[in-house]
């Protein structure tokens, strides 16, 4: 990542070499057309979710210039301004980068990309004789900022349901397991299942919670070129 990571107080990502643009249209899951300085550019979208309420024509966006000769696109789309919500970070890599810093402050050992059963979880950690599994999900969807509630997922995710089932199984085998929602927007502090999109995820989340999987919500402060993990709440 072309970024600075600050760890003095709270995990933070500051993106370097950013420019502003105006969103035109999405081509597919991975690219979009954006006006940058009066010129139309095809850019990389760092999030394969639907983002239907964010990526609308004329939306203000922030992009990061990527200096790599191997790339076919010069820019990554990292944040979108949504009226009533301010800036929303849409970098799908940011939640894991922030959580890695956060978990390293809590545990003696942290290992990303850990295979357990038939799933690969975002983080395995150790503290003393205890073993932990953390699965991280980024949240960019809310219908009403005043409610303080976000929703996940914004598109069906069979992988997300599978992760919850595997976490519930791991609890029975002695692991301490958590699903961590990193909320990539300001003013949102709770995440509920998006039953309109995928009721199976909500049912799987409830079964996992009943089995002993912790559900954590991590609020963030977001600006056009910055995202900072501010607090975590457990349920």
C-alpha cells in the first residue's frame, strides 16, 4: 500500500499522493470511470461490493495515484463523499490493515491469513496459553446516519456465512473467536445484519453468537485521505 501508518495512539492509515475526482460510472466490480482534472480516467475500485448508494454519478471521490508500470490503471478509488454522511472509506484492504495494528497491541503473537478447517481467517493470535481467531468485515452501508447503525453485507456473501459457521465450530474446540466489523464511516457505531440482501448471514451470525463467538464493532474517523480506528465495542 502506498500509505503511511501511524501507531502512536490509535491505528491510522494516511494515504499519500491523493487527488480529487468526480465519479461517472462503474464499469464492473473492479474498475470505474472518473473525471480527474478535466480528464476521464479508468480507475481501480478497491472494493468488489455493490456500493450502490455511494458510487452514483457526480459523487465526489478521492483517489490515490499508484506509480507502478505493471498496472493498467493509474489510480485507486479510496473514498467517496456521501451527502449526510461525509467521507466514506471504500478501501477493502483498510479494515485488515487497521485491525492488524490493533491486535498486535493486544496479543503476544498475531498471524494473518490463518487456515482453520475449511476456511482461511484474517487473524490468528496467541496470549499466554489462549488461542484466538478473528475474522474482519468492513462496513460501508448505512441508511440513516442519525440512527448510528450500519449494515452488512451490501451484497450476498456465502464466504461470510461459512466463516461464521467455522468460528462457531472453533469455539467448541477451545478457541476464543470474534467477528470484527470495522465501520468505514463517521458516526456509525453498531452493525446489524442486512436481511434485505442476505437473511442467511443474519441467521448465521445469531447462531455464532449463541455458540460463543464475540461480535465486535470498531468505529472509525474518516476523512478524504485518512481513516483512524477510534474505539471498539463488544456484544
